[in-house]
């Protein structure tokens, strides 16, 4: 972590990787109630995991909007990621 990162309170990576590893299961609703509470408490202090959930949501929204894209599922994912990144660049 750089000096400026420390000053601004930003963090690189997950604060608790063993909890952060649950991000996809959390997003997909595959955690039980105690795990959901644990992950949500974790997101309060971990900007990395909070950002991951937001990014997953943005990508899924783009994929839902672009259902008319033909081709391989990876093509759809690449398009969705590109649109999400493009949107972030101008926000």
C-alpha cells in the first residue's frame, strides 16, 4: 500500500480474504442467514468487497439489458464489462 493510500484510508484488496471469498455466493444468494450477516458486516469495513458487489450488480444489469447480443456467452460478458468500465470512466 502506498503512502497516499494510507493517508486517504483506501485499501488495496480485501481486509479479510476468508470472508471476502464469499462475495459471489453472497451476490447469488447462496449464503445462509448467519453468513449473510457476517458478509454484510464485513462490507461495512471492506471497500474492496463492497466494490465487488457493486461491480457484479452493474455487470449483471448490462447483461440483462443486452440479451439481444448474439454469440458466445463470453462475448456477452466482455461487452458487459466493457460497457461497465466505459460508464465508470465518465461518471
